[in-house]
C-alpha cells in the first residue's frame, strides 16, 4: 500500500466545483440546469485585454519571467493601489501569482504548523480552513453573523486571539455572504491589533471593485500601523472576468516578500508571460467594462433578493458586495446540504450549501447571481415550485 503523508488527508475541497461537476452530469443527461452555484462572472473578458495577450504572444513573449512578475505589471499594480487605496507601495514588494488561492496557500504555509493558531472567517471561502488544517495549525473561526450583516465584530475577533495566534485572515467583501466590513469596525480592529504586534494579517480583497449603493471599499492597507505585517490579496479574476486566466497578486511586507518569492520559485516558477501583459492592459486600459458588470450585478442583486424573500421559509439580507446572496433557510426545516441536493436534483438549480463554507454556514445556502436576470427569475420559479 502506498504510504501517503498524513496531512494530505486534512485537505478539504471547494464544493462549488463538485456541484458544477454534478450539474454538468445532469445537463449531459438532458436536464435543463440553471447554475447559480459557481462564483465566476458570466461576462467575457474585455476585448482589449484579450488583444493584449495575443499581441504579447505575437511579439515573442513565450518564455519565463521573474518569479514575482514582470516589472511593468508590478508597476501597473502599484499605480492601481495608489488610485484605489491612496497608498504608495514598492513594486519590489509585489508578487504576481496564478490566482488568489496561491497567496492564501503561501501565507498559511508561512505561519501554520502544529501548535499555532490561524483565525479565518466562518462562513468563509473554504480554502482558508482547508489549508490551515493541512498546515497542522488549529483553525479558529471568526463568526460572520447575519445579525451584523455578515460582518465580524471587532471586539469579538480580538477576544479570540491567544498567545498561539500567528495569522488572521479577513475577507471583505465576503464570499459566500456578500457582507462588507464597515470602516468603524476596521478602525476598532486596527487599534486593537496594536496590542498584538506579532500577528500577521492576510486581507483578501478580491471583490474590492464589486460593491453597491455607492459604498466605498475599505482596505486594511489604509491603516499605517498594520502595513509592516499586512499581506494584501487582490487580482483580476472577478473584476475583469478573468477567472480562467489565473492571475492574482499580493502585496507583502518587506520582511516576508523574499519568502513569498522563494515559495513562488519552488511552486510555479512564474505566471505565464502573455497573461501578465493582459493584466497590464486590464489595469491601464478603459474601466467601463468593470462599471457595466457591477451595474448588471446590482440589477440582479435586487431581483434575486426580492425573489428569495418571497419563498416561504427563506429570509435573505441584501448583500453589500461580491455577487452572492446567502439566504437563511432554517425556517424550511431542511439542512443546508439537503436543500442544495433538492434544488439541484429536483428543481434543476445549482446552489452551494452554507456548510461548504464552514460549520457556521448551517441554515444557509449560497446563490451566485453571476447569471442573467432571465435565468435568475427562471431559477427562482423552479425553487419556489419545488419547495411549495
């Protein structure tokens, strides 16, 4: 029998991809499935971004690049961070990677080991808890409470810190809830962390451009007292409909950036060359596609929340960011996984159980509204018709 490393059994998965696979199976059987499960924009990558990648290939950019990314890309990111966060950063502190998950993996592996604790949002993106467990550290959930619009409470978070805490992971706007943390709560947290100078923070801001109701995105990068231990994660996947391109970046504090570069060299060498030129075009080119996409998401947000609130046993708060609705289904009497399976197998609507995002997701289910208004309305009719 093969002798596998013990920790490999601690890795979890991302259930949205399992749901996607089952939905495709059902589609191949002739079923009409509406996918409100997978978290990716249903828009095409803007043409000027695609053309930049094609041009890069025609110009001969076929080889390896420096592990952290080509300098013009990192300079474009520094300009982006100044324009959106108001902070000047050193391009040498940026590491461009194939997608946001890589930065999560690197950050957790830097700090996670047996005896350590790493705090993470719950419900939250499932890869946080999965990789924490893989590292051997203890995963400490930060509750994202519905009563608080799925934000965290800074005082509660600070009370969970122990002498073993090495890293705190935050995500705003949040997947799966669509919650967004207020400036006041972040100010309380930043002030409280002055008493814990040896704890690093990973701020996952991949949905930074997708907010609603004129709400500004508040970045932890704005808090000067945290910058020497802050890892900022962002990228192109959500904002520019570039999920399959696999391109993200992290801004690392000076004392960690060399470790991140070495991990990149050992892991993937570099992001492919043409994608990096596409990333430059995305940041430096016209931004109207981002605005159009967010406006479309905003319309869909209203349709899906109104529709979910009309279904008996469902109660849904209005998300403040990202493109997910996270209704409370506890009044239906069904568990989250039961609801997910019924909606997929009987109604033909792919969703993701709240428990896929942590134990605190029980009683909830995630709907992605990265689909057309027409499909969302059809899906709501199917859900309502199946459950009534």
